[in-house]
C-alpha cells in the first residue's frame, strides 16, 4: 500500500526538535495539553511547506491561505507572518535543515478551561507547533503511480465546512481514505455533491485529455498552492487548462491523471477503480513537473 505522502525512511527523524510555543523539544517531549482545542475538537489550522536551499517554497501563498483561514474562524495567531517565519527559521536551524525537509505548521485555539466546545473556553493560547522532518518523497511512486478508488464520501458544500479550511479536523478526508483502503486503493477520489470529480482526500486532482489539462472548478476542494501554481504554469506555457465539471466517465478514459500537493509536487495516477489510466506515458505531467521545479528554483533561489 502506498500513499502520496510516502517518504524514504530517514532515521534522523527520530531525533528531530519540535517547536512547541517557542520552545524546541525532543520528539518524545513535544506534547500539548489534552485540553488543547486541537486535540479536543480539531479546532485549528495548519500548513504543509517544503524547504529548498533554506527557503520555504511559495511562502507568501501559504501564509495568505493560513492567515485567511485563521481570520475566517476568529483564530488569532498572535503574530504576523514575519513572526511565523522566525519560528520556522528557528526550527529549521535547530534541526540543521535546508533541503529535503517538510514542515507541518499547526495553530490551534489553545488550551481550554473545560473539555467542551465553546470557543470562549479556550482561555490560554493559541498553541503553535512546528514539526519539521527530513523528507524525500518516494521515487518509487513516480514510476508506478498511485491507485485511486472513487468513494461514497463526498466533499461538502462550503456552508457546511468549507473545504478551503486546512483545519485540524480532516474527518471527511479520513473517512474517504478509509473507504479507498477498503477498496484496495492507495488514496480516495472524491466527488462533489453533484457527482462531478473533485479532489482526492489529501491532494488536488488533474486529468489530461487530448493535450488539455482539466481540473475541478475548485468549489469543493482545498485551494492548493500547488494546484494554483500548476494552473498558472500551464496557462503561461501554452497548455490549455480548464477548471470545469467532469465526471468519472472522463476521468477513466483520461490520457494522464496526476495529483498535486506540496509534499509530492505531482504524483502520477496509475489507475482509478482498477482501470488503468492512459498507456503509462505522461508527457504533459512531466512537462509540468519540469516547469514546477523551475518555478521553485526561481522562488527560492535553490539550484534544483
Ligand atoms: C485535502 C487537501 N487537498 C490538497 C492539498 C494540497 O495543497 P497544497 O498544494 O497547498 O499543498 C492539501 C494539503 O494540505 C489537502 O489537505
């Protein structure tokens, strides 16, 4: 069983230092209260970012999403983006990381006075945690691709829990992932409430048909930083790209399909519901991978 977040094993991750509210703690001591809003309710927001040549790729786009999400749920980070960058830098330096490193930046509403829901019970906080790990995505997956299963769990309407929130509560996605696993697949392909193909449980989803790149309208999926970058790069480089409704019918017979996310960049899809996608050649995805790599190099100054 593979997942899009498969990384090469790295023993050094046993000894990382984790940022917890300004302190750097060894992994075993990096803990938060059982009264924490994140633990009790999934009441928090997070970002996944990667470090290239000591710089966080597309930092501003990640911070735009992070601060917009926090603002939308009245969660005060207690610091501006320069403060967040300082905390990230402190964590990266403490771990001696400059490349092939992934962080999960997590902010919750803090420690509650009682184990109940009301936000006003979150009286001390917020809680800010940064886990940084040495991380190199599995090269194996680039060759063999990922197996998807379309699952019954759908993406919700924005007035239930907007899929744009990168919230600690990922139960909708976790249920989808369990369904995919039960179907013998690696990851779930999720539909929108009308039955159109939307996203996977952890990444955004694209197909290629006759040289055109298609992805969902974006109405029910994470506003992925990688998704936006791929759309921008396709537009700039003469690859016709459409954000539109389409069904499994068109996904099954796509020439190529791939996922996007900060961790894996672009991950090819081998099959959907057991049906192989295309003939195994992925010229458009590979072109976009090169363009994406160049965009990261430009953004971070790293030589890739
Ligand atoms: C459900 C979901 N879709 C897509 C993504 C990919 O987003 P990004 O490209 O910003 O990493 C994520 C990552 O947080 C996610 O949780």
